[in-house]
C-alpha cells in the first residue's frame, strides 16, 4: 500500500484520539488551519464539478470532516476550560477569530456567530437535507426505466455489451451516491446542532469555573471565556458553513458538460435585454437610494449588455461563415459523389401545372393523402412503406405526373387541375360533354368534366373524383403492385424487431 493509502485511516484515528488526549495550543492552531483549508478545497471542488459522480467520495468525506471538526471542538473546549489565564491559552487562531471578527466587541462577535449558525442550520442545512431526500427518491424511482432503456438499446444493437455494462454501473453508482448523500446530510445537520450546544456549554462552564472555582471577577471571566468560546464557534462554523454550501452545490447541481461557474455565467448573462432592463431599474432608483452606487451599477450593466450584444453578433457572423464554408467543403468532397447515385424507393414527380396539389399554402392536401396511404398500406399489407418523395420536374408536361420505383419509371398519368374525372359505373346510359380520357390506376374509360357538371354527373350515376384522389389511388395501386420490390432484408428485420 502506498503512503497515501494510510492518510485517511490515520486522520480518522487521530481525530478520535483527540477527544481524550491533550493537545497543545500551537498544534491546535495548525489543525484548525488545516480544517479551514480542507473545507475551502471541498467547496471549490463542488463548484467546479461537472457531475456529482466526479466526487463520489463526498458522502464519506462529509462524515470524516464532521468527526474531525467535532474533535477540534472538544480539544478547544479542554483548552478553554483548562488551566491557564487570559485569552492566549486556546491558541492564536481561536483568539484571533474571537477578537478580529467581532472587532474587539464581545456582543458583536456573539451576534455574528448566531447569524452564521442560523444561516447554516436553518437555511442551508435544512434545504440541503430536503433536496437530498428528493434526489435519492427520484433516482431510485428512475432506476427501472433507465435499466429498461439500456436493455432496449442493447437488443436493438445501438450499443454493445461493454457500453451497456458501463451504463448499468453508472446507474448503480448514482443510486448509491444519492442514497449515501441522503444519510450524510444528517451528519451536517447534527454537526450544526452540536456546534450550538458546545458553544453554550463552553460559555456556561467557563463562567462557573472562572467565578466559582478560580475566584475571578464575573466580567473578567465573561470577557475571557466568552471571547474564546465565540472564537472557537466561529473558527469551527466557518468550515462547517463551507461544507454545507458544498453539499448544497452537489445535490442541487445538474449534470453538465462544464462546471458550475461557467454554466452560471453563461446562463445568467446570456440575454443582453435582461442586462439593459436591470440597468434601467438601477438608474431609476439611484436618485432615492444612493446615486453613486446605483448609477455605477447601471452604467456597468449597460456596458456589459452592449458588449455582450456585440459579441453575439460577431459569433453569429462567424457561425454563418463557418456554415457556408462547411457546405462548400461538403460539395468538394469526392465521397459525396456516392450520395448522388442513391435513389429513393418511391418517387412521385409532377409537372409545374399541378404543383398546387402538393402546396399546402395553395390548399393542396396531397402530402396528407400520402401519409394516409402509408398508414393504410401498413394496416392492409402489414408492410412498412418507405418514405414517398414528392418533387416537381420541369421536364414533364405541365399536367403530367410519373411514379418511380427505385429510380425507374413504372407509371404515369395526366391531370386537368381545374376539372373532375367522371367514370361510368356501368349503369349510366346518358353521356356527358367533356374530354375523354383513361383512369390511370385501373385503365377505365373516363371523362374530364368541369366543376359545374359535377352535381349532374353524380345524379346520373357517374363516379366523380378530384385530381388528388386520382393520384392517391394510382399511387396506392402501384405500391401494392411493386410491394415485393420494396420489401427487402432490412425491411423484414425491422418488422421482426418491432414484433420483439
């Protein structure tokens, strides 16, 4: 085992031993400095994390730091209440916190300590505890669905066995992590409560020892012991506050490709309009709430919004240039010639005179009819009809259309866009005036009639259809006729996978 493998066990054992062994004040100063530095490192790591699993050891780290911090509290208590006089007996760090943070005023130090305790315990710790519970429950509830998704991807061939194993392992690690975090946050809450109790015990115990046992004046005892106790509380609660904040960042953060700092800056200052509005609000309140600070913020926000807008314009220009360059590069690639040789399974080409049939803006519904054809044939034949490509062809006659199967023309027809096709059902004796033609799908004799003749033709017993219906019927029959050409190995495999 390497030397680093002994660090954590030694730290834990040493922390436990400090509960009973005496520690000199100079060594306590070093241990308190290590505690603050360690808490700062953990907080910064939490801020720069991309995913919570990047710091999977965090729940265990919470337990270790809690034990370490409580051991320092007990050690400081022994020094504060032990032999010695003055405020130097507990070390320079505790005395420095007690005097510096409070500015030499005892009441100020007590107030600051209480504020930190309230913020840590009521705001951060309680919120973190609730978020951890919800995250753990949601993670456990989502596990079956994630496992099924992995199995589905594996069965469909989208991923291999190794990748599926890695994904399952990640899901298990997420479950273990958030479950551990749910329990570890209880340590944070308990640490905050213990800090409050230790502080009050130290104050009361110090007054009793100083006044009753050592015969000190009450004010002198209150000054000495309370300053040291508040210093001990502050020097322990500062790392506790950083650890609690780190816990909050980890359990409330979402997985991202970048760290928290980058995400916040990117998302907070994404819209220049927001900065301009905030600048205006700051300028509006500046005459009433302090001109200099608010107008300074207003100018800074306005400048930032202006610069952000300019940068976004430059980025958009660069993206447009890059897109154009990519398109040119794609055209120049020799392998793109292969794509020109690819043909669509089914194509419907038509002349410019009947383009309105497929133009939604002109009331055409041919696209919707094509979708219905694919659904109808799927239910009727049990086959998956490939996508039907519709395009205009200026080489065709204006009213002509052709149907291609794998690039080969297999059928064609002519339409009169503003006419209807009337077909004799067999029981009609009276003829209509119109242009004689042949129905393209079944080869039946028919007549093109105007819209004014439609009602009369239907009364006489003719079957009257509009041009979109003619094309749809013709296309349906062609797909049925060439279904064997459109159903290959890949299509059959897709049907089998769907049955599975």
